[in-house]
C-alpha cells in the first residue's frame, strides 16, 4: 500500500488531572462528533482504562494520509488541544501510530 491508499491509524493516550475526568470526557465527546463528520474519518473511538477512569485512550483511523492531514489542518483540533491541555497530566497526548501488519 502507498501513503495515498494506506489508512492512518493512531492511538492517543492521556490522563486527566484529578477531578477533571468528567470535563475531559465531555470535551472528547464533543470533539469526537466533529471528527467523525470529517471526510475520510473511519472511526474515532473513546475509551478509559478498565481500572482508571482518568486514563483516556482514543483510537482513530483515517482513510489515507491526505484525510489525516486535512484533520490536522482543521481548527477543531487546535481548539480541542488548547482546551484539553490544562486538564491533563504532562504534556498532553502520547501518540502511537500503527500500520496494518502484512
């Protein structure tokens, strides 16, 4: 597969500051609605760790690199990250990019 046809899949993880988990979940939920409506988004799934409601995991897939680049260029993501930053531990999301094993 080439970059034009290979899907872009990533996992974003972060942990809410104590007492901020419900605000973080609400913010992610609203953002997820916008992302799911973007052309080229295949899924945007939101999880928490089984034993830690403050630990969030988002799994995203885009149809190709172009769709992912368009996602990154959107204003919604910039606003989301600015709002999220003061509510999470550390420097924000840790990203892990995946590829389909062949």
